[in-house]
C-alpha cells in the first residue's frame, strides 16, 4: 500500500506515518499543497489522507486533482462541522475523519473505502479459525482485534494458512516473503518465525518446526494434523 499523507502538523503526521510503516505500507508526507501536487506528479498512490487545514491553504483544493487521478481520499478535519463535511463529500472525498481519531478507526475507514472502490462489500481475506488476514491492507486480526505484525511475518502467515494441514517448505516461504535483492536466508526466516510464533501463541496458535524441511501452522482446536 502506498499512502499520500497531506498534513502540516508534524505532531500528527509523524505518528500516522509511523503507524503506516508498522503495517509495511509506504507513506509519503506532504506539508502543503505544492509538495502534494509534486508527489502526485511523480508517483502513484493507493489512497490519500488529506488534512483540510494546511496553515493558510485549504486541503480541499486537492480533492479535484485526486479525483482526476482516481486516487481515493479521506479528509481529516478538526471541527465536527457538518456543512464542511458535506462540502468535501460533494467535492468527491470518499470519507472523512474528525480529529482526534484512533489509528484503528483510520485503518477501518481506509479498508472500507478500498473495499467500496473494489465494488464489493465482501472482504478479500484469508481466514483460519478466528484469525483473519485482509489481503488488501495486509492487516491481521484475531476475533476482530488488530494484531500488528511486520509485513514479512504477515506474508509468512499467509503461506502457512494457504498450506494449512501441511508443511510449508523453507524455500516456499523465502521466495514468497523475501524479494530477490534481499538476503533471504534460513536464519532470517527462523528469526521471523520465532517472533510470529510468540505473537500468535497466546491465541492458541502454534508454528511447528520440521527441522530441515519447513514449518506448519496449527491451532489448539485442530486435533487432526498430518
Ligand atoms: Ca492542519
């Protein structure tokens, strides 16, 4: 996911940027309209999070440009001003959030906007027991609660779930979760699996290690395992 965050307040931009990075997303921050327009000319984005008050500038001026480029936009506003919200939605904003908001809410809005744009209300997700991975945002949740995991671990988990009931060989995990220019080693895979196993254990999941072969995911409820 590539996000364009247009926000002049560093105290707000930095934590949001950090949050997106923790999800493995790439986030570019623009403090003003000019920088935002420059970035939009250079790169493509999956979504734009747009603050309406950029010092003396109006964030809403960016909405038509984003619409032209087909980039969905969620506007941020401080005041819960109904007329301002309606104006932005009429201008082509896909949703809005009133500050202060939680990261969970921001994420839920982003997911909802992206789902709506894909023309489906059905989640594009992978489910195993009470664990769900949204394949669009790469968000892992257990019983509906978000579990923050580094992107590599999410990718390892995707392969393990796809192969549920079987052993997933090291090579398969490495070729899927690591890009070719990175140092894909059994050692680094082992480290990621270690942390992933730790994160999942309290929810009743375990990652079984088959020395020299690979890994398999199982849940304590799953009695049969071959
Ligand atoms: Ca602002």
